[in-house]
C-alpha cells in the first residue's frame, strides 16, 4: 500500500458487541495484540463513568473466524464484536480484527440517542502490511454550523493540537467524506509501532475522556424541528458509511457476501432498521 499520492478514506470500520463471559474463543484471542490495550482501556473507562448496558448483537456476529492463505502462509483471522448502550448513547460498538502482525484493526464508534445533539465518537486503528492508519474524531452532526462547532469542536481543539505535534497529518482523503469529519480530526500514518503504543494511545484516551465529558453535560433536545434535523443528520452519516464502508471488501473475502451485507446493515449501521422496527 503506497503512502504517497493516494487518497485513503479513513476506515472507522465498525464491528462491535459485548464480550461473552466464559466464551470459548480460539486461544490467540487472549494474546496481547497491538490494539488490545485500547479496547481494554475503553471498556474499563466507560464502565467507570457510565451505566453500561448490553446492546443486542444479532446471532452470528459476536465472533467470526476465517482461515486465509495456504501452507506456511495460512493464517486465522478473528473478528470479535462488542456493543453497549446507555440512557444517552444508543449504540457503543467496537470491532477487533486479529489476523497476525499484518492485520490488526480496532474500530470503536459511539452513536448518541436521537434526542441529543452529540457528535459521533469514532476511533479507527488499522495496521495493514503497508503500515498503520489512525483516525480519531468527534464526527459532527452539523459540521458547518458555527454554534455547533463552538459547542463541540472548539473545546477539543487544544487536545487536537497537542497530539498533532507528534502525529503528522496522514494526507488527503476523499472530498465527499469531508462533511463527516470535524476540524479536530486526527488522521495520521505512524511509521513506527511504538508511536501507536504510546502517542496514539494517549490521544485515544484524551479524545474518549473529552467525549464522555460532553455526554455528562449534554441535555436532551425537545424542539421538534431540531429533533428532525438530528435524525436526518444521523441517517445521512449512516447511509454514507454503509455505502462506502471500506471494510466491505475485506469482510467479503473473509466471510462472504451474505454475512458481510447483513453485518453492515443489520448491526454496524442499524439505525434505519431500528426506526422501521425491523
């Protein structure tokens, strides 16, 4: 994967669900892979500040294993999903993909309930044969609204600038994706794994702490027009992500078309079905 001259859409993969007590996963699930500390921290920290409740995961999506390659190159790829909810957060989901040193992914996304104007929290941590791709943001419902930026972007810009000093900009990404990212979007491609383990981990912690501060402070929206605007903004984002999800090709190769499409529409971006009562 070339690092120059190519626009790469930040993934924000998205897989998640809740861990199952005493689940019998393959033995390598317990190895301390690159993004396991991020996942462990996120769940523990959220539990310390939120009343986390399980979010339903459709059958067959809690975990999935595929065997890829042949002979000495054979490798098992494990995708494990986690999901929670709270009174203010409709869906908190994470997906952990483990496929050896050349494939490590943690995607962690938070969707607020529709009566709150909170941004989405998005963390996409990806390691592929070409290197590391890191994206952290509080993705806005209304990016170009000055009042919205003052409420949710300006307070986190100091955090962004502090980490940007050590995590250089990752390069251009598609113009059509720009409305879904804030001015505090931290997008970087570290050359060294130690940078992911230290500086990226620190940024992840700071962004999550700041997001939960917003969650604590936010009050429900009651105005009917504002509620309609929030719903449309959430649907606009989810429809875009479901259509453009860069994980689609990877999952189809590993798990097939049917599983992948149902996973995307029935779990990862399920708001539309929830509104329809499906």
